[in-house]
C-alpha cells in the first residue's frame, strides 16, 4: 500500500473514528481553520485510489468507510518506520528513545513486563 501524506492520515483518522461518513461529516470533525470542502473531497479521492477507503453512492452523496482497519494501518506503518529509520530493529528503536531520554527506566521495565506477559 502507498504511504499516506500527513493530510491523508488526518482525514483517515476521522474516517476510522466515524466508521461511515460523508465529506461534510468529516469537515465537521476537523479543527479550525477547516480546509475547504473541495480539499477534503480531493483527499478522499486519493484515499480511495490508494485503497484505504470504500465509497458508496447514496442519492447525491458519497458515503465512505474504511477499507483497512486502523490497527492494520498502525502495524504496517510501524513496520515500515522501523525498517526505514532503525535498520529493521525494534531494539534499536527502543534504544534510540531511551538515549533521547524519551523513555525512563520505569518505562523500559513496564515494556519488559508487557513483553513477558505476551509470551505467557
């Protein structure tokens, strides 16, 4: 799947939140200053082309729904992120954040506990 731009990801967050929506409903959810309707409609066309959303026509309106679940997107995004920036090593990623003091030793202990819990 193609990567999403920041703007596409923002809109996709709203599609996941609403699960079934129109462009107008997405606009209502966005913070000020809101982009023009045509901009959101264009982003929706990009998301459809990239196969992230489904589109159904209801009367004169298009209704959109996610074609990919948010968890699946997160999984693919993180896998690509770790591959691109940390030589495909989650260990290197965690080490980076620990060195940058974004993770405390308590955070690391919590992560270890979560890993151990997941293995049982």
